C-alpha cells in the first residue's frame, strides 16, 4: 500500500532562528505535523544551549550542542512526532540570534484510523528519550533510517542512463540540478516515460514489497546532473 509522505520542509521551515535579548525566554522553533500524518524526527542541530525540546508536550532538556547547524546529527531510531515540535531558549548572556534545525519525514495514516493509530503509538512510547522512542509496530516496514545521496551525471545528450536503487530502499526522490529537465522511465525499454521539469521533484514511497529496482533517465542536453535521495532501512 502506498503511503503519502512529506518532508518536514514541505510544511514548515526546518531551520528557524530568533533574536533573544539578555535574560529573555522565548520559543525559537515551532513545527506542526500536517493533519492525519505521523512524523519521524531524524535530524537535529543547534548553535546554543540550554534549550527545551518539546515533542507533543513531553520536554527534553538540551544542555549541549547536538551538532553544528551545517552538519545535523542523525537520530536512529528517530523521535516520534504526533502533533508538534517546539523549542524554547533562555538567553543567559548578551543579546544574540539563536538557531535550531529539525528535519524528518511525515507519513499519512492509511492502514488504520487516526485515533487507533495514536493509541497504539502512545502504548509504545512510555518514556520520551532517544533510547526508547521508536516507531509503532504496525508501520515498521515503512520507516527509513539511513539516508544516502546519489549524484548521477548524464554526460551524453539523448542517452538513457540506468540508476539502480538499493534493495532496501523505502523512500526516494529525484531532482535535476540547475535549470534543466529530464525524461524518466521505470522500464529498461523506455517505451513510456514522463518529463521532470526544472524545479520539480519526483518522490516515491516504494514500501512494501516494491518491484522497482532502477530508474532510467535521459536529457536532451549533455552534462546534466540528476540528484537522487534515497532512504533505506
């Protein structure tokens, strides 16, 4: 069954910042899950502490730099997010700008009703911590934990190139670097294909039991770079 998935960046800013004056306490980050979606928070980074991370009402004290803003830390297993992520800070020094980064994927709830799904999640999540927060049992097959980027150069114009997908891929997306467009097909014969235009993104949730093992791409121009992001189990 295909489940719709959204990157956090599709429904909010994943890098937020606020200027706090000396002694001021304020919310510096806020991101709400879309309706009928469950989120999995994979990446976080900050440039200041202490902070309070609030996930669905459960607070976690952050008393260190998790990771630099330009190199976020991957959390595996991810944090489960039912409703929102909020971060607040108290500036104990001089006035300054404080940044926080949070990124992940949200999946639509299609297998059971939202109410039942939420109850199952709450039954799994007894203590809010990196060690204990994990996905509910009935969606483990769709949860990606490893991210990988493939940059494929289409050196020759009007030539089809095969981009093989890892066997354990769960979610993948394709974009084209620059102002170019490509044709893509799932068939090695390329008898049917579609066009991916500049600025567009092709995204696919292949779970479960996907039979797609490769994507075939072609450009009418040479030296066009196809950017493929894959999430694996």
